[in-house]
């Protein structure tokens, strides 16, 4: 497997103006125009016309690839409902409830998200692209025959399976506030795919999975890793978990390709999670992944404050593109978001740590999780228990 190419077009941003043709509905927390807002900010910061940067129109996934994970009956139902003029629902398939509405064109919308990730994987393995970022990817909750958590098709699973079919080994790292349950489930018995998820604890938070004892089964035992965060975990907790588990596991696994889900619903001001990270965590994780120097398929994910999504993914893309950006938002973008009701003026959050009591609870929970993982997981991979990072 090649390492990063140094050619002049080695970073790809995947986006489409067609995203704007779809909507989950006015009341739904998933706002599709967050992708447009992120793309606007990336453009305002001058990060689209840089040496080594390619823009790729997001394609729809070939339907033939979907059955590598999804059940044909589920796919046929999703497609049929999507084209129907009257509202349809099938709760066994998770379709048509408040969470996963059947909106017009939901099938095509899902094919775009999946197609972007499949294309990102192809660019990385066939064209020597260093990192391909599919803004509209990372639908990590979709199951083989059930929509879940605003996810209808699991783009990461379909793309990772295409990499495994080429004989490649893949590390999937998911830093969204929610457990990457659909991806874990797909590869739970495989030693070809290492899945790592850092997320708010599933004790009382969707999808209520992702505990340290979920370590895989059969050949896959030891290749499923979960670090649940207590409420109010902050940037310091994230960094400890990342250095304590993510980096040593990737180093030991030595993947051919890295796939990451970069959900930003971990931010303190996100309306759905109770974590307290800042844009500093997004920048830290992005830099750390860059330093691994592994061909990289980078995906978006959750994030229910549109301006947080735009700011975080613009910072992420700036790091990928190797460009410095100021702390302030560009004036034209400030006036754009003001019309949407946001008063942000800063691109980066100020550093902000949790309250001492909250931090102590979060630290205790993290130490308990790390102790389980280090005892049960690290010996399987020959990781030195005494090694400190
Ligand atoms: Zn999420």
C-alpha cells in the first residue's frame, strides 16, 4: 500500500450543491443546509483554491454496492417510499417515524452521502490522494435493515467493505458524540477492520451502546474499542482518551487506510449532547490523524448547531489543506449567519474546561474505562502496558 502521495492534487473535498434539494423537515434537528454553510465558510476563508486541493462533485453510490451491507428488501422499501407522493412508514425498517422521516428523495439523498464516501475511498487507494473529506458522510447509525439516528445508508460500512474486498486493513475512528453502532456491528467479527469509538456514555444517551466490554467476537475479538465519556467531559478528557487508546491501537494495528467520522456534536454548545468539547478538540484530532501519515478517508458526521458544524469543519479542512486561518470569522460570513440568527464572530472557540466537580467525575469514568481496555485489549495487540504517552 502506498503512503501519502506528494503530488500536486493530494487533498480532495467532496461536496455537491444538490444537497440543498433535500430537507428532513422544518422541525427536524438535522439541517442539511449545514453542509452549504460549511462550504461557504471554507470558500470565504480561501481554502478552496489552494495548491494540492481538488474539489470533487459528490456522486451517488452505485446501487450494486449497497448490498455488501444492506438487505435488499430494506433497500427496495427505502427506494419505493422515497418516490411515493403520499407519506409511507415501515417501523420495522425504522422508516417514517419522527427520527427518520421519509422525505421526498430520501433515497437519492442517502445515495449521495454513501457515494461521496465510496468516492473518497477510491480517490485514496486509486489516485494517491492523501486525504479525501466527504462533508456529507458519516451516517454511522444505519443498520443492515433499519434506518436509525438520521442515517438510512451506512456510507462508512459500504466504503470500508470495498477496501476490505481489495485486501486492505482499515482502522475506523469515530469521534462523534454518539456511539458508532452501525459500523461496529458490521465488522464486529472481523480482524480486518479495527473500529474505535469515543462518545458520550450510552448509560442514558442514544444509541445506548458503546461500552468498554464490547470488544468484538470470534476473529474480531479485540478489534472493537469503545471509550464512553461521562457528561461534561471536555477537551482534556478527550485528549487523554485519544493518546491513551486511539494512538496506541492504530500504531499496533498498522492499517492500510484510516477512515474517521468527525462528528462535531461533542461541542459544548451542541443542543443534543452533554459533552463540553471545543473546536480545540476537532483541531487536535485532525492534526493527530494527519501525523499518522496513513491514507485517509475523512467523513463528516453529527452536529446540530449549524455554525459549529461550519466552524469545526472549516478548521479541519484548513489543517488538511495546510493553510493558516485567523481566529475571527470573515465579515461576509458573519453577516450571512446573522441573517440565520447566530451572533458568532469567532472561528475558534476560546479554551474552556469543565467545572472541577464535573471534571473529576469525567476523569474517574475515563480512568475506569482505560483500565478495562488496557487490561483486556492491549495484551492482545502486544501494547506495552507500562508505556506512557
Ligand atoms: Zn452524533
